[in-house]
C-alpha cells in the first residue's frame, strides 16, 4: 500500500505598496489643486477619488491581507473607504441624487468623520515610525490634512484651516509619488534605488 504524497505550494503575491501609494498620490494631487484654487469644480475630482483614491487603495488593502500585513491592510482599506465616502458626499452636494438630499447637507457631520480619521491616523503615524521614514512623513502630513479638514468643517479659523488642509494634501501627493516610485524600483532592482529611511527604532516588538 503506497503512502499518499503531499506537495506544498507557495503562492507569492507582489508588494502592493506601490499601487496603493500611487492611488493616494494622484487623488490628493487632484483634490488639492481644487482646494488651492488651481482648478475649479468637483466634476473631475470625483472619478479620481473613486478609481485612484478608493479602488487602487482597496486593491492594495486586499493584497496586503494576503501578506498578513495588518498595518497595510487597515491603512489602505480605511483610506479607500474614505475616498468612496468623499466621492459620494460630493455627488450629494452637487445634486446628483436630487435637490432634496442636497438641501439636507450639514458640513458638521463631515467634521465628526474627519475628527475620527484624525484620531485613527495618529495611531497609524505611530505604527509608521517602525516602517520607514517616508511612510511616517506621509502619515504625519495626513494628520495635518485631517486637522485642517476637521477645523474647517466646524467653522474654526476657516481660512487658515482650509490652507492647512490644502497644502498638506498637495505635499501628501508629492511625497506619495516618491514613496510609490521607491516601492517599485527598490524591488525591481533588488537594492535601495530610492532611499526611504530606516525605522526610528523607538517602539520595538516584544521578543
């Protein structure tokens, strides 16, 4: 009687950081251009929010789940659904779903959502300190973005908070482009082609 043989198959998935950071970069560049007055209207911001800000980061979330990367999965997933929600909110504001719904918009509700995301992002910023410095500074800028958005939604120092959100968002886009390039080229060449900085080494995992 022959014994059954077992074959182990290892499934390898690519690091999704590049596509996730690229999606974040493009949507924040487009959205910040509108906040800074470089472009006008939300009509062409919405598709980038849906397909780059939301779908690209959701894809990265699902792939990071396969890597058993709780940090990456949670971060990309949370911000993906943020951009889905923002796109839907803009569509409501523009009257896409009818004037009745548009008339019931209360920006303070966004303020509570932005405040929740600010708290969440502070936690993620702490985690990013032990990933690499580029990611840490991206999260730090997202902290400033949500701080500005929260204050602005509640009508606190509206001009200053709007400027804080706008310039932080533009900086997020630029730094995320660098992060996306580093994530791709460092793996592609098998060496540090674009440096991202070592972890801070403050919060070490339990041995």
